[in-house]
C-alpha cells in the first residue's frame, strides 16, 4: 500500500553522506518500507493496548498505540510484575 520517495539530497542529508551507494539505497528502501508497513497496520486498526484497573474498575495504568502484539504483551507483563501481579 502506498509509495515512497526520497530525493538524492534527502538521502545525503538523512545518512550524512556525500555519495549514495547501493548499500545506502538498500537501507533507505528497507526503512521506508517498514514505515509504510507500520502506517498500513495503523490504518487497518492493527493497534494494541493494555489497561490495568483495580477491583472497583478504576483506571490504574495503561498504554496504547502498539503496532506489535508481542511487544504490547511483554510491556504489560513488565508492568504487572511492578504491581506484584503474576499474569496467566
């Protein structure tokens, strides 16, 4: 989905180089493709969040905007351990 474009001047400025090599082009393409993939995930609603509430339903902590479910779950596990809770 989408397309990307960077001028030679933009590449030189971004990578602090004078000469654009095949390696620089490959790195730039991978970077731009990753950005497009993240945007596509976000546009498709593939965004994850977690929230911690007490027994009365009051919000204690939370975070949203994760584009990777595993990272979201990992961060939740870390926060739960700070609260002294062992997740299932």
